[in-house]
C-alpha cells in the first residue's frame, strides 16, 4: 500500500539520493543547469514560476489542451534509487499550471509501452505499478506533505505524510487520467485548491517535486528535486513552485445525512405455516455528518449517530497464544483525517477507544507554525483496556465522554515540540486522564533526538460484574488490585531516542519505560511495568559497480535488554 511510497520517499534518507534541478520554459525565470556531455548534474532545490492557464483544461490524459503550451516545464530528472545522482534510463518531464480552482500537473515518461506495469485496481492499490505524481509541501516545513499520483491507467493514489507517520486512510478529492502512448505513458492531474490546506496569502510558494516510480529489474525512483543521501530531511530538499496568485482553499461545507431502516417478521407458529406473520416494529436510524472549512487552514467536523456500516471490516487476527489485546487500524473516515497529529511514540491517543459514538466533534487547523487538533465524543460502549506486566484485559466500560486536545509547534527541519491532553469519564464512575509532552530536534544534519514524557491519572469504576478473573492480580508498589473497586492511582511513561541517518552508517539508540500504574484510557498501551534499552546499527554497502544485480547490502547489529521497573531482568 502506501507504505511502499514511504519507503521510497520518506525513507529516502536511508536508501536514496536525489537528484534534479529545474529547467523551465523560456518564459520562466528559472536557473538552468548545463549538462556536460560526459557528466550529469542533478537539480539542487530547483524552482518553477507558474503562470495562470490561458484556457480550460480537460483532464483526459492527452495533455493536448492549448493551456498546456504555457505551462511551466520541469526537466533534468535524475535517479533517486537505485542510482546515485545518475541520469535515468528513461526520459521524464513534468508540467504545471493553474486556474482559479485547480492546480494542474502533467507528467510524461518515455519508455517501451510493452514494459509498462499497470493494473485496473482499487484506489491506493497501485504501489507495485508504474506511477507518477507530485509531492506538495504547502507550508514548507515538512510537517504535512501531500503525495498525489496516478498509474498509467488513471487509477488514483494519495497519501499524507508527516515526519513520523503516513496516513493510510487519507483520500483527497482530485481528478486524474492517463494514457499509454507509443513511446511511454503520460499522467494528467487536476487538484482542487479546496482539497488542500495552505497559507492564507495572496502569492503562494510551496515545496514540491515531481516523482516517478519505475519498477523493472529494480524498483527505480526518479525525482525532479534533489535529495542528498547524507541529509535525512527530505522535505528540506524539495524544489519550489512559485507564482500561484489569488487562490484559496475555500470555506467548504459538506452535509451528509443518512437514514437506515429495518424490520423483521416471523411466523406466529413455526409449526403452522398458515398461522401468519408477526411483524416487528420498523426501526429507523438517522445519521448526520457535517464538515465545514472555517478558514483555509481550520476545519470543523460534527457527527451525530454516525453510520459506519459501509466501512471496510477489520482484517482477522490470530490471538492464539497471545495474552495481550489486539491492535486494529482506524478505518472510519471521521477519525482518519488529521490522525497523524495524534500519532506519538507512546500511543496516548487511539481513536478506536471511541467505539460507538453517539455524537462526536472534531477540529483540526494550523495557526502559523502551530498545529491544533481536538476531538470530543459521547460514546455508547467504550472499551476498557487494563495493561499489566505479562497480559492485558479488555472489558466493556459502558457509556463515556472523551476529550482529546493536541497542540504542536513546528520549527522546520523535522523539529517540533508538542503536548497532548486526554480525558475520559465513564457514566458508571471512573475516569482516566493523560498529559503528554513530546518533541524532536534535528542537529548536525544527520542526527535526530526525540523524547516523550507522559503522566497518567486513573480512578477505577466500581463494577463487580467485570471482576471475574481479576481478583488475584495486583500491580504497583502499593499492591493495587486489578479488580474494578474504585482505586485511584497515577503512573508515568517515557521514551528517549537518538538516531543517525546517513548514506553509509546509521544507528539508533533509545530507552523506554512504562510504570506499573500507567494507563492510557484513550490510547493503546497494553503492557506496563516494563523498561527497554536498545541499540541498532547498520552499514549500507552499494555494490552495483561490482555486482550489478544487487542494489544494496546492509549488515545490521541489534542489541537490547528488557527488565521490570524494580530492576529484575525479563
């Protein structure tokens, strides 16, 4: 799925080098690299000056509308992987223009059409095909990067990437079409400005690069903008697009009402077919979802009795010989959008903890360099996850009210500091709250330090009906009982990590601790009384000049130790 793109794009730091610098049409004031006959010069932070389309563009994959004649042109693509700042074996060019409503992107790949890989698949299932697309960082800080693409048959794919996360559920509204031609294929995209979040200024300047994946003997990637393998910050190395004027993402309003009804009947006497039917009362379940773009960078969502019946079901998991609760991905669109903001190393927010919402409200937005997100929900049947040393228990907590707030200050270069507050109150008594501080800082280009500290406070409900099998379990230095008997306790969790990402030598060293009394009622922490120290080192060897059919070799060394908080080794 989209993880293939994150390996190719976000993890470019580990495996790839980039390459490209901008060349444009004569009417674009962009510096051009001269390419000597015996040497290839990749683009370094190229730029395009866009002009407004002179006419309408029909998205049909042909790229033959008159408006394309004045589009900004990107050339001199270079191989990101497996090549190292080398000329691609195929010719690639990109085009871009805009009108009041859309950003238009065209990409032409010259190749043998008999070798092109393309399947008529579902959306977001093209990652093993040839595909071409655009990377956009409207805020130019790397904290929210769009990737929008199509395969040679026009099948769409997209993802939203943050420094530590890739949003698998992200689905952006855009149009696409593509054509396989006599000398390759070409892709045409129309991306509505109302689908993107960007600064509310008259003239836009965005980070960007065109991106092409070309799976043949190796899974090759080509880019217009260069990415240095020794610089882990890919977003810092994007090119830029300038000149987009007078556009806005708009104040969109979406209202999605629905009504689900059902009835049932049965024979009055199963042994007497002539006894007639007895019909039960017809039930009706109204539902309402509203989304409103308050500003170009602030969106509010409200859901009343939301209907998630059409959502893809969870994949089956095997729980045999597992004493811990199973993790299931969030697939509900209401909770998926903006979910990357809540992702942290210690998972204090797990929206599946809001199991069956009666009503929910959400707000996500950006104010300058500060991201803010809020979720409030009234839940009909909340799960109660109890973590212990060697097992976890999942109980039914009943109705609850949850409030979750995230604030994150971005400093660029993948550096930030943030906080998360969560609170859940059960109707039958009991509550759980967490306060989390997290951040990361990049220094000396190749090094990243990250940390998270969480404090939790819990008050158990009193419910003897749920205590079966819990009576003999105790935890913490004060001997708290696992049974739900109204006890109050607090705990902590912490994680520190330092890593180095570079072309040849990489390492990661870290420490994580979870106290015996730590719980995250709105999160997913299934084990406590645990601390871990670990170290990983890897060296990447690129033997392509000696062994052409091998792209890279990476020997690794992994070391670690786990023990209880009292020092006893696990």
